């Protein structure tokens, strides 16, 4: 019985440590999203919804350097002001 309690306590500590790590990562990403030169950052999902395109189309835009992007912690972001400029040059209303 004592061994089971020890094992459960170890598992609980592992779970709490994992949640703490996830929370830190989410905090860092949240801070990054608002911190880039005071400009709001959009991620892939935000931009796909805004433009009405698929993630693959967005990847093509990046590959062809049609739209400027930034990578932080292996996550891709786009400055809202640059997206707005992109939309103006492409003739879409913002």
C-alpha cells in the first residue's frame, strides 16, 4: 500500500511539472504575440481566417516571399501592420 502511495505521489509531481512547463510556454507565446515593436502579431490560423485561404496557400505565400513573416519558438507570426499593407497592395479592403 505504501508503494502505491509513493508511485501516485511521483506521478502527481510529474503531472504538475508538465502543467507548469506548458503554462510557461503559453505565457511566453502570449507575451511574444503582443511584444513585437508594439504591433499585434497574427499566427497562421489568424491569417488564414482573415484572408480566407488554406494553410498550404499561406505557406506558398511565405515561400514565394509574397508576405513577410517572423518565427519565434518554431511558430510563425505576421505583423498586423504588414498584413494590412499586404491587403492594400493586393486590392482587398481591410
